[in-house]
C-alpha cells in the first residue's frame, strides 16, 4: 500500500479527513484536481451561522482545522441570535476567502503524514468487496487500506447559466464523470441535486451610502480557544434590498432561467432559493433583502448574499442594477447553478463507511449535504473511522444528544435525502444541551480517547471547568442585600437577602447581565468572562437542562438497544409492510434509530424489540 488512506477531493471534507488520519498517526494522500484550492469556499465567503457554528466548535474540539483557519483569516466576527437563549447563539465569521484557502494549503503542506497529489481520480479499486486504492484518469494506480470520497459538487457536475450549459463542478473547473461512473459500477445508486451561487460584484462600483452598515462584534468571538487573539479593524458588511424594478425584470424573464425552462429538474436547497425562485414562490413579497459581503481585505470583490441566480448573464447584469446601491454595479463573475450526483444515503453506515464496500467511506456533498461546515464535520468523522477500520477497532459515532455532528449523520443515514441537507438548530431535539459554549464538555472525552488534541489543551479545559464550578459554588453561598440591586429590588419585596444564584435565575435577564452581576458580587471571579458566562448559563438554565437530561437518558435507553448487523428484517411477524421495507433498506443500528425512520410506528418498534431480543438470545445460545 502506498498510503494508509486515500482521500479523493481536497475540499472542506477532504482536508478534515486527511488531518484526522494524520493526527491518529497514519499516512494520508489527498488526490485533488488543484492542490492550490484546498478548502476553497465555492460559494459564500463565511464560516458558521445558525446550527453550522456548533459543528465548527465540535470540529475544533476534535482537533480539526476549520475553527482555527477562520479565526486566523476572518475579517468580521459576529454572534447571531444573542437576544434569544444560548442554545441558538451562533457565531458567524466573514472570511478573507483567499487568505483562508492559503492558510489551509500551508497548514496541510506542513503535515509530514499528508501528501497532496494533483490528479483526477477516475476509478475506485476493490478486491473481494474491500477498497484497495484508486486509479487516476491518467491510469496511475495508488494503493491504500481505505478510501474516502469527498468529491463535492464535482461528481457529474453540470453548470447552468441561462441557456448555456458547461461540464464543470465549479465555474472554470473540471467535473468528475469517470469517478461517478466508477461509483455506479460498484453498485451504488445515485441521485441528482442542485445548488447555485450569486454573481460577484466589483465593490468599487457600489454606492455604499445607500446601504445599511453591519459592523462586527467586540470583543471578537473567536471560534477556537487555541487561536491567537489577534487585534484588527473588522470589515463591515452591508444590507440592501431589491426593488419593484428587480421584481418586474426577473418575473418577466422566469422562462429564461434553467430552473423554469425545464433544463434543470433536480432539487435545490429549499432554505437558500435563487432570486428568481424567491420572486416566483413569494409573488406577494415586494422586495428581498441582500447582504453585501466582502470577499476579503485584498480584493474589491463583493458577494451579494441572497441573489443566487442562474438567469442569463445579460439579465443578471440588468437585474443587479435595479437593487438599491447597486445602480452602477459591475459583475466580475456571473451567478450560476450546478447540478451534481450524490449517493443515496441508505448505502452508508453511521460511521460513513459504505455498506457495499468495506474500507470505502463517503463524506460531504456526496452524501447529499450542502455547506462547508457539514462537509468538514463528516470528513473528520470519516477520517477517524477510516483509521479505526484499518486498526480493526469499533467505529466512532456521536449520537443526537452529544453533538450536531451526531444529529447530522443520524439524519443522513436515517432519512431519505431528496434535497440538499443543511443543519439548523431546529434539527436538534436536545439543543438545550448542545450549545456552542459546551462543545468541549461534550466532545473532549472522545478527543482524548483518540488522541486528537494535545494534553495541554485538555488540561487548559480542565482548569476552566474547575473555575466554572467554583463560580457556581460561590453563587450558591454568596448573599446579596436586595437594597443593593438598583432597578431589580422591587422584585424581592418580601425578602431582603437573597443568594447570587437566586438573583441570576431571575426571568428576563440576559446572560450578559447575569455575567455583569457575577462581576459585581463575586470579586473572586476576577473578571474571568469565560468561566462566568459558562456558570451564568448553567445556573440560569439549570431547570430546563435537567429536564432535557431526563429526556436524553430516555433516548439513550432506546439507543443502547442495538440491532445486530446480521438481523433479518423479514422475520418479525406483525411489522407493517412499509416499515419492513424501510427497515430492510436503511438497516438501523439500534431501536432508537429505527424509531426515527419515517413510517415506522411505535407499534412496529414494540414488535421489533421482541424479535431483536429473541435474535440476541438465539445468537448467545
Ligand atoms: C455553485 C455552488 C454554490 C453553492 N452554494 C451553497 C450554498 O448556498 N450554501 C451552502 O451551504 N453550500 C453551498 N455550496 C456547497 C459548498 O460549497 C459545499 O457544500 C462544500 O464545499 C462541500 O464540501 P466538500 O468537501 O464535500 O466538496 P468541495 O468543497 O466541493 O470540494 C470537492 C473537491 O474535490 C475535488 N474533486 C472532486 N472530484 C475529484 C476527482 N475525481 N479527483 C480529484 N479531485 C476531485 C475538487 O477538485 C474539490 O477540490 C455551493 C457550491 C457550489 C459549487
């Protein structure tokens, strides 16, 4: 074997996969079309956002690169949803797109155990149902003990701009058709999905005075506790709106868009529709907001977030100039739609290893997901599991109560993905316990188990935990005179002396205010903002968190009832036909997972439970 693991594709999934393999002491080769484009942002120049930022924190807690890379190259940092509960606080960082890509290229280059090979993987090689390597389109054979496919939007990629169609996975690049054929010839069933991107604009031609400024947040909310806290002037984003003229022009040209002309039939992301789709579907809405996001500090290029389109270039040019502030805007790159192949996800296990070929893993867009963070999270898990498979160790999965990565992978393997999948906080039923601030509490035990982060990092976190607990303990003991509480005193008419804990639990208080009271009444906390914020969240939400923990315990009980790999779903008498078919296709690993399959009822689970117990009894007999 030339390498332990070969990774096809150096996008967000491929990079995290290779780095995880290397952190676990194994050699990895990334074969990719252009080694200079590792982790390139194909679409919006930003990392994080609602639901996605949680994944970045989890990747970071597993030693991954995404959080550190964006901390080093971000130009504007904000936290969204701060007026709501901490479960949905989400960090979003505007990237310097070129600097981000360069940072990743340099970082990967410095890894002794990773080699980046320029080439086009054309065939996955197998022997006796096991992946053994790849053959490039030039005929070169590279051997490995495991192969991870992270081919993004390139598998059978086809780009559409108005009436024009080009074979490509991204504008100006190639597509991976031979690899798509190879995957199908191995027996995998594929489907077709679509996504799109807006035109890019020359910022010099924008009238910024007509747009609303959106500054970054101070102090800067970095993603990773291990990043250098750099100080810099944050670059603002701007907000603007389409006009009546935009609506009229686009509505008059619907039939020139490939999504309406019938040229594109595959499904696109529902949560991120094209501008023509927005005017079509929400015909009564007069205008749509657009965020003008800088692509970096060294460029004038601007990304008009919300204006994804595949209309012809002439219409794009005309339409963009109907937007407030963009009356003279010049397009530097047209918007386009891309159609690509993905693999139907009942064909992979929760470890992201395929069911058909052992040692073959899929991660990222190939699994029907959309987004850099989703791809990176899967890449990292596939990398770890490829090494575990080589070492014949049990696979590593995170469940829905432990991580957004767990929610995402469970959704992928349990639900039938028929449209691009992205994460939202609403997908996580245990989101009160899956917060950004406690990612390390949830994940570090695994990072330690698989040696994914350094001892110093783990020790640093243990110290933070000790400091947080000390703040909580002191808050229970610390007594406060109600008369000292300007403004709040009226709430405690019958009591003149309360604990800091009782004060921090008062309804209507923000976490920032609670931290302010800790600073005021607990001098020993010494301005330790991180420990105080963690303590404030823990105290304020303890009732809800305890309640959620009871639900998690219930969930874990069902999850721990494993369905053996060799269980025959044809056997249980009394299963509904629809449930039987779906169970046999998806092959859930536990009763818990089985219960989440659409069409499987509690009655089916009761029947299944009896037969699974009987099967285990027979097996042990
Ligand atoms: C036009 C467009 C619009 C998008 N819009 C959105 C959006 O609105 N929202 C959103 O969340 N996401 C969007 N995305 C998706 C986002 O870019 C992807 O989800 C994310 O990049 C997927 O990461 P990945 O690692 O799976 O693949 P990618 O980042 O696409 O990387 C794939 C890599 O694999 C390489 N490769 C592929 N096949 C081969 C082969 N056979 N041999 C060698 N190398 C190969 C490619 O060169 C590339 O480097 C968009 C993508 C595109 C192209």
